[in-house]
């Protein structure tokens, strides 16, 4: 049902696919849960054509007017999002209706008749035309409306319209495949499911088509003609069958299909490390253990930061570092949701609230650290290009890494010596970073103003990271004291 709502709003299976991919990347969906939504989107897409084969222009104008008034009215600001969505849908349907009416006069043009006559009787060519039209128009509904208008004008036979329709689905698969060429892991799995959905439809419907044409066995076309006499409605029935049959078949094999997609396009590193390992939906039943699980999950954020930091040390590309940055943000979002869910559902004691407050404080600090490291990595990459920049970068990286590894030991081992050590390393009484700043910003050094500003920014970021590491370590000590 959600798939049906999604396709009604987007009018495009490709758009629906990439919306689901976006939801999946944010941790809201899994591949297995997204597949039924995509099946529903494809099946409901077959039903929308029925709206277009009846005269709805007056109704569309009415909806368009009401939605436009609500959308532009200051007094109806509460309905702005809903009215905006309805307005967009009404404009889309109006465009399709106008296009359908606009194609009809082409039947009187000599050049158009001659072009259509050249393709008349060639089902393979009609199939190719359907694929090309889909790639050009990027809308299956537009191709179907175009074909129905030509059929009503007597320029295409029903068989030719059917092949254009089938070709259009292959065009859709090609488009989705091209748009997903840079995707990996779960995102690629979902995109390839949509590509495969149309291929399954072709494998089911194309043999039936040629059996009906070559051997005159009454199948799809005969069924459509037995239900409806009007050509447009018959096309809508054929389109519904094409979109529904693969869905009916695949719906009962969601689990094996998801497993097959997983084997063909395995999860990326980002998706693997961004998956929650400890938190789960039933955590609220025991607040004490739930807080401990959230704390364990939060420790994994430090591990991701450490892995991301290694890419700075090794001088790897920005894109490699961004993978871990994005993975951190995804897992961090799941942790924030778990904290919110726990505090809203469970009845917590004052001691438990204190622990949650410390964990939440650490969460904000870790998010700040992740952003600061992302920026520092870019600045150190540029600093290496200036004189003595490589030496400066090594000093900063090795110093921060020592603190970070000690902090990870504090998070995992809760050792008193490590806690004391991290407090000393991040103490404001130390002036290590100040000495580095002074040494590299000395006026006697042969460094221009732009380079000095870059060095100043990098040392300020480093100082901020040291302070944040110190606060995080102090929070771990507070949690241990409560325990």
C-alpha cells in the first residue's frame, strides 16, 4: 500500500526507487523491507493508466484550482505541504491530458503518417521505439498516453501499442541502471531489483505476445478485448497485467530474492559498519540494559572515527574518508533515535537519567569530533603542499592518534590508569599545540600569509579536538563512577 501511495505521488518507478534508496541510506528501511514497497509501486503504476483513459480534464482543472488556492493562501499554511503535493500531481495529470489531445492532430500530418507507416507491422521496431521514447521522455505514463493517442487515431494497431509498452519498460530498466551505475551495496541491490522487475515482466509477457500473434492463441490481447471495447482501456488492461504479474510472482519470494541480491551486490564497508550492532527495537523493556547497549553502540562511533582518522594518516583520497564520515552519521542517527525512544517510552530513575544525560552529551561531542576531523583532513591535505607542511601534518596526526587510541582504551577497558592518562594528555595546562603553532607561524619561516592562515586553522581544529577528546574521557569517568 505504501508503494501505491509513493507511485501516486511520484508517477515514476525510477523516482520511487531512489526515494527508497535515500530512506534506506538513512537507516529507515532495509532491502528486504523496501522490496515489497517497490513491488506495490510497480503494481499500482499499472492502475494509474485507467485514470488517463477517461476524460478527467474538468476534474483535474477543479483539483488544480483548489490546490493552487490552498498552496498560495497565507491562512492555509498548515496545508501547504499537502496542497503542494496535490498541486504537483494535478499539473502532471493535466500535462499528460494536454499531450494526449495534442498528439491527435498529428494523424493528419503527411510526414507523420509516412513515418508511422514505415514502422507498421514491425513489432521489434515498435519495441525499440518504446525503449527510446522512455529514455527521452523519462516517463512511462507519457509513453503510454502517446501510444494510446496514436491508437485512437488509427495509426497504430493494438499489437504495436503493446510492443511499445513492453519496450518502454526496458527503457525504464536501462534508465534506472544508468542512474545507479555509481551505487554500491544495498543501494545497488534495490536499484537492480527494479531493473529486474521489468525484465521478469518481459520474460512473462513477450512469449505470450508471440504465441498470440504467430499461433493466434487468444491470450493477453484477447483478454483485454473481452473486458473492454475501447482501445485506450484495452491498453490500460495490458499495462496492468504487465505490472501486476511480476509483482504477484515476486511477492512470494521476497526473502530469497533479497538474499540473491545480497550475494550479487554485497554490502559496502559504509553500510556494514553503520549498522547498529547492539541497539534493537525491544530495548525499552529493560531501561538499565538498554542504556548499557546504547553506551556500547556509542563506543563503536569512536572506532569509526579511528578508522576514518587512519585515512588521514595514510593520505588516502577524500572519497575514502567520506565513506566513514557518512557511516558515522548513519549510526549516530540510529543512536539518537534509540535515546529518544528510550526516554519517551521507559520510566527512568534519577540515576538512569544522569547516565542518559552523560551519554547524550558524549553523543554531541562525538558528532562535533566527526565534523572537525572531516575538515582537518581536508586542511592537512592542502598543508602538505606547502614548505614543511608534511612535517607539520605528521606531528598533528601522530599526536591526535595517540590521544584517540588512549580514549578508545578508556571506552572499552574502563581502566583507571588510562582515564588518568587521557586527562593528562588533554589537560589545558599542557601547551604542546601552542608550541607547534608558534613554531610554524614564526615570522622568520618562509611561509606566505595564505599558508599561515591554513596552519592557524588546522592548529585551532586540533586544539578543539584535543579538548573534545578530554571531555569525552571525563564523561566516561563519570559513567564509571555511577556504575
